[in-house]
C-alpha cells in the first residue's frame, strides 16, 4: 500500500500552502489510460481503422468513466459518506482517496463513445470491439490503484488464508523528500482504510501512546508523533519552576502558545516541552476559551495533569515522587520511538480483493483478445465483455467488505444488481447481433478512397 508515491514538496509560499505529491491511485489511472490508448491504437491499425479515433474515444472514456464512476459511488454512499459532511461538494469532488464504481463509469463512457461514433458516422460495433480489451486493461490498472490506496478491500479472513493481505496503520510514501512526520507524509491525517475500520470496530488495539485515551475512537495523525528521544522527559513535568520560566521567556507572562511554537519547542527536546507532549491532548482538554492556544494557567493545568498521570502509572499513586528505577521506566516509556511503533502496527488479514480483481481483469482482457479473432459478427467482443466482466464482478462482491449481502437469501449488493442488469444487456446484445450484418462495412482506407472525388482523365 502506497497512497503517496512521491512526496516532493510541502511549504508555504506567498501566504499559500503548496503541496507537490504523486498519489498512487492517480498514477495508476494515468498509466492505465496510456496503456489502454496504446493497445487501442495498435488494435485499430491491425483492423484497418484509424488509430487516432481511439485517442478521442480514450479521452471520452476517461472523462465519462471518472464522472460516471464517481456519480455511481456518490449515489450508493451519499447517506453514509457525503450528506453529513461540512462541505459535501468538496467531498464529492475529492477522488484522491478513491471512491469510484466501475459499473457507473462503464455505462456513461460507453454512451459517450457511442454518441461520438454515431456523430462521426464511424462503424460503432467495430470500434467497440477494438476498445473492449483496452477497457479491461484499464480496469486492471485501476484496481492496482485501489491496492495502493487501500480502498475496495476484502472482508476479514483467517491468518492462514491463501490470499490474505495486511495493511499498515499509516501508509508511507515510496520516496519522501519532505521533512517532518518521520517516515510519513505531512499529508497523512488518517489511518489506512482497512486499519481505520478495524480500529473503530475494536478488532485491532494499537499502543495507547498512538491515540488519546480519552477519545478511544481517534488515532493521532503522524505529525503528533515523534522519533526516539534521548533527553530526560521528566525534568519539566516534575519541576514546575523550569517550565514556567521557559514559558514566560518564550511568549511572555500574559502570552499564549500556539501549535507552531509548541511543535518547535517539542522538537528541541529541552526547555518548555518534551517529545512526549501531545498538542492534541493539551488542546482538547485544557483550551478553555477555544482559541486553539494555551495560556499560562492552561499550561499549568495540563502539565499538572501529566505529572499526576505519570505518578499514578509508574509510582502507583498521584502523590510522592518517583524512585530512580521508576524514573528510568517512565523515561523509557516516554522516549519510545512512536514513528517505529506506528510503522509496526498492521491490520488483521483481509481477502485480497484488489489483487484478485486486477488478475481477473487481465485474464478477461486476454480472453477477449483471443475471442476477437474468432468472432463471427462485429460487436460480439463488446457484448461478451458486457457479460463476462459483470459476472466476475458479481463473484468479487462476495469477498468485498463494503455492503451486506447474502446470496442464499437473495440479498444482493447494489453492484451485484447492476452486474446482473449489465450481463442481461450483454445477452440481449448478442441476440440482437444475430439479426445484424456480420460486418459494419468498409474499413478506414476504403472509406477514404470512396470519399475522394473522381479525377477527370483526358
């Protein structure tokens, strides 16, 4: 799983925050589009057709595929993922985290392509056959993108399941040039989809240092974590005079500390704060006036609460002081490398739905390429694709972890109903083709020759 392939830049420029990243999901969509166009042009030329038409078909398929797939996903998940968002329009337009249903994209893209071919008076059935293989190859790349993104995952399985997969708590960029957040990207705010669902359901139990104990359904983003610490993490908490003096030097006796100042102090590993201090914890429980800053009294309350917690955990009560041995244990606990701790946390295994879908798409593409040579009527390859892929997708829904289904009781998912409808349409198309001419007519070169005006010979 690599949600981000290249994490290149994250900075503030002219008052605007600038991010430059290459996401795995988007990269696979681009590569799939390029490969599909290449195969489509090659197959068009072998059939005697204009390869440049395939480029336009590809552009229409890309736009129609993304828009249609997104519309289908929004219609299916509106009540659970979009309706209650503060900015539902922004959530609708954000496809960087996945959220596409291939059936919707296939339907809209096919309609746009058919309209375009009819408008250009081109052989519709022939071109649909030509691009059928490309559609399945593009789908395989799309499923590779789902795998990198962690979406469209399978249901839980046993640890000895033959094709089970585990997903990390946080996805690490393949190549990272930005600073901060340890091995993770500054853009990483949420755990991977699989781990997040298992955490919310109580299936996985990360170390308590990775989330707020008072908000057990929330994991801290990697930017709140830290690497291995070496300084004494108890000096400030156990000596109020130290932190109070440093606070006054830092922001003044009446000043208030904000998150950037907090993070800078924590990164120093000395002075006011230590690496074990968490801005989110402090803000959630001690920011009384809600201005996202902490004053002297609020800091005093926060660090007193930290002192009481440490004494209760390592001394057995909230009174007295730590012995040398207890102090060593407390420091070792607070100095732990939380980046490594987060990186070592993985989900329980789930069925490899994305990988199996990618493989099945490539197998279908190969079978369609073979059938292309055996077809008796133009249009049959596309009709077969309309039958074969929905049936495969129907079976794949059985290992997905998205919708409730029970085949024995005829309780199907939205995608399974759509798959049955598409397969039925494919069967009807095969029957309709039996009443159509085997060929759509002359090929590209013959149409060009027929369109040239006759020359007058003297």
